[in-house]
């Protein structure tokens, strides 16, 4: 069976993991690497209805590691697919990890500009961070207990920066 086309929301998680390995992500360093465009990998991951948590956790690392990626393309396509809140959350998380660290100064600048751009297009509808099959009980719990960042981006997720082992 051929790989699904980009943007369909149905990706082979193994291929995404191999692409992350190809980008140098340490969490998948044991896999055979596959060359990939960092912006395309982030978008494809964000388009997934349901995505393994380890793959979602890699996204802030990609944004920190590749601050010169094609942001215009990524933001434009995220908006076209209505996943700008997902991207905004991941960008804000990467920005918080970059903080005042000298080695991430360029990334911080790019992430700040992109975050402002995404803020203007933030959607009011509530979404998940690639976990659409989340049980109703978990949805109710996250509505009450999610982080302020997740609440701001209207996402039901428990993901926080301190859970990201390879991001900093």
C-alpha cells in the first residue's frame, strides 16, 4: 500500500518517526533515518487525528533545532488545514523552552514572530493535540486541569514543557 498523500491526516507513524530520526531527533535515533523537510514533518504530524505521544513530544525539538525552516509555508498550510492552534501551542512551548538561552536566541526570535502571527488567527473552537479519539472522561478532566498555555490555544492536552526529555 503506498504512503498516504501529505495533508490527509492519515500518516504512517513509523515513517514520521524515521523522518524525525533523519532530522536528528535523539528519541528516534535507533531507527533508520529518512531524509525529511522539518516544516513538512511538523505539519504532517499536526494534521493527524490521533498520533502517538512520543511523536507529538518531538515537535518542539524540531522547531528549536530548525529555526530557519520555511515558516511562511508552515503557517500558511497550518491555517489552510485549521491546525493553527495546534501549531501555536507547539511554537509557544518551543519558545518557552528556548527562554533566555544564548544557544536558542535565533530560535526564540523566529518563534516569537510566528507565535504573534498565529495569535491573530487563533481559532475559538476547542481541539486536541492529535488525540481526537480521547475518551470523554479524559476530555472533561483536561477541560478543568490543562495548562494555561493549552487553555489559551483551546487545546485539550496535558503536555507540558517539563515532559519533553529531548527538547532543551
